C-alpha cells in the first residue's frame, strides 16, 4: 500500500475515534514545504467547521488518538489545524528495502482487475504515418503500460483507417501497377508517392476515376478480386506502421490492429437499431440523431449523421459499432481514446448516442483523453521547411542522427557499437520524453535543442542520471542487480531521496486513473534531481566513508536506479549502461 493511503487510513480511524462522521476525508497529502513534516492531514478544519468546534483542538485530539508508533517520529499540529506527520527514518528504510525486492517496487496490484480497451495511434493506412500520429501513439502506449503494470487487463485497439472511398482509388492504382509487372512491396515502398500518383490518375483520367468508384462498391459488396488487392495494400501499409512502432519502442503489434473495416457488417444493423429506438430521424434523406444533451448555446441540438443520403456510413457510425463491440465482445470496463482535442465533439456525440442506445452499460467508463498539437518554432503546426507534412520515419531518423552528435561530444570514448545503441535510445527517448512531459491537453513547441539537452526536465537527463548510478557501481566493482545491503537512513538528503523513491506508487496510481503521463515525468525528474543533491551531500565511495554507510548509500542509489528504470520503461523509454 502506498504511504499516502496508509497514513490516510490511520488518520481516518483516529477521526472516527473522536466522533467525526466517516464521510469527512482526512485530506492527506505530501507536504509541499520543508518544515511541515513529510505528509499533512488537513481534514480537521472542514470537520471542525461542520461540528462547530475549534479546529486546532479537534486536530489535537485526532493526533492524540492517532496510532503511528514506529511509523512517524513526530506528529505535530500547526497553523489553524494542520496535522504534520514526520516519518521515521527506520520505518522508511524498512519499507524501501522491501520495495526493492519486487520488480513491482511499491506499486500494488489493483484489488479489482479491470478490462481496459485503449484506442490509440489509429493512423489512416492510405498514407504513411506523419508527426500528427506521434502524440496518440506514445501517450496511449505509456498509459497502456501503466495500466498493465497496476494489474489491469489491457486490450490495445489500433483503430486504423482501412476503409472508405479513397481505397477505390488506391486499389485501382495498385492494380494498374501490378499489371505492369510491379511487386506490391516495391510499388508501395513510398506510400506517400503512391498516394500522389493515384490521386493524379483519379483527377486526370476519367476511365480510372470510374474504375476507382466501381471498386469502392465492389469492396463493400465483398468482391474477391478487389478484396485481395485491398488486403495487399493494407498488409504493406501496416508493415510501415509496425516499423515505426518498433523504432518508437511502442507495444502495438499486428494483433492490436482492429481497423474500421472490421465493423463493416455492423454498420447497417447499428443504424437499424438506432431507428428502432427512435434515436435517429430522416433528414433530407440522411439518417441523423439530434442530441439535445449537446445543444449549442442557442439550444440547437447537436446533429450526428449516421448514414448519408446515398446510403454510405460515416466515421461516427463506425465508432458506434466499435463501442458496441468493445462492450459486448471485449467486455470492457473502461474504454480510453487517445485522440486529438479537435475530435472532442465527435467523441462526445458518439458517447452520448451509445449510452442512449444502450450499446454500452451504464457503469462502463468512456473516456476521451484529448491532446494538443505539436507546433513548430513559429508556433504553427509542425511542418517541413517547404510546408509539407513531416513523415514520422524521417523525424525519428533525424532524432537519432542528432543524438549521435550530442552523445559523441559528451563521451567520445564509446565504441562504435555502443554509440549506435546509445544514439538510438537517446534520440528516440528525447522525442518521446519531450512530448510525454508536457501537460497532454496543451499544444507544445517541438524543439530539438531543448529535448536533447542533458540539463533540465529531458529524456537524456534522466537516462544520464541512471548511467551515473550504474557507473558508481562499476567503480565499486559491484553488480547492481545482485547488490543487497541494509538501509540505514540518517542524513536529511538520504531521507528525502528514500521518501521520493517510495512515492513512485502514488504517482503510478494517479497516472493509471487520470491518464496524464507528464505526472510521471515530473516525478522522475524530481527524483533524479534529489539523487544529485544526495550524491553531492553524501559521499559514497570516498575512503573515509564508513563501510555501513557506504553500503546503505549504495542501496539507496540502487533503489533510485530501479525506480528511474521502471518509470522510464513505463513511458516506453530505454536506459543504457553508459552514455
Ligand atoms: N483514423 C483517425 C484519424 O486519423 C483516428 C481514429 C481514432 N479512433 C477512433 N476510434 N475514432 O483521425
């Protein structure tokens, strides 16, 4: 159990001992300022107000019946009725020692495992992945890892765009190229160029355009030949994405792909069902739901088209079908969507309509976790110099190249082999960390120099902190993984570091609930900074350090390294032995 929950339970029971009703919270939080203890319970004030008693006196009587022997070295009342808790160094030592024994560290498994469907990345297969897909892919992946770590059953759903009218054009183009003796893999090597060619043919060649339209119809009616071409196209395009996922160290695989096409047969039944439940009406030939729940400020209901006049279905129809599948076939307790903030209205419409239609149960949690846009230095959405979209593959290649320059300046002694590995991990880690460390809902400015800096809240800084600890162990001729010694926390810097290390579990629980990875980043940055402070104040390998103290400090360093490594791994960022 994490320290905060543990203390909150103790305070709650002391509160109930002094007659405070159970619905009053202890309001327990880590203290923000030095001198106010390690944790503060601020619940006495609200309780006193309701019970019309003196808050300071109430706080004192709570403190008197608070049993923290062996846990806290001091409990004191401050200000109008804060209860400040100073944790005992020996207790922290023991707790940290136990935490280091498990790969889970101090993070407990949820008492109730949930099935969580996470919809992320989800690129359109007609084109290559571009920077616009970066945020969904890496934020979604970090949250998937965190939820899995806390014991949830996570089902990754890559809701790829593999259906729709543009596929008629692409299939017609592929057919043309194949009949000219081209191989599908080669023809589609440059997916972007292929798309441009198809588009040009479609715009300039009327016969081609007719064929493309015909193929859309044939695709929808399941024509074997057209389906085969479509499948070929899809396979090659998915290989492009999988390559990116591998480069990005993202856990999406071929098994996570469940694209729009998978719902094709469900679309007509979804609309029929909505009609039956009188949730849609015919409006100018189209089937439309008018949602009063999402009315604009003039009271006009929000319209959602689920079927066009020509019979075609829409993006929203597919998402409704997907929700039904996620509820009924995947048995999801929670469904998380990592999609750009610009699709917020769409998601709200889908959620509202799905609930009204009872496609999902009342208790199922539907969550859109939106994010802002990645901007260039000019404050406009990130583009190439000539104003084009930046391919994700190119961006990642540049990241690794730039990291190689930075790393070779910092450490010219790495072997060529080490250099390749370090540049890859630092470059990719820097791009991911720069994104993950920003509050998800804001836009942010993409900047190579700041993200690759070894100072500040950056990926390289955290990777470097980890290698620093590794190098202490190398200097001591010790293997960190098997190292074990008694923790004897004495100095304040040691205590601060031990406490921070143990707060990992509180942070992970928060990220699992709120899906904001930057909270984990901020925590890791604070942890690494506290390590540096500790390292300056508390020498480890200097000859005049007592053996017991040295061993304890090595153990504390190991705990820090394990926490950094685990935390970075949950963000999908790799560490290395040296850099
Ligand atoms: N393919 C969509 C796009 O590129 C994103 C899909 C997100 N997922 C969803 N279930 N709508 O905009």
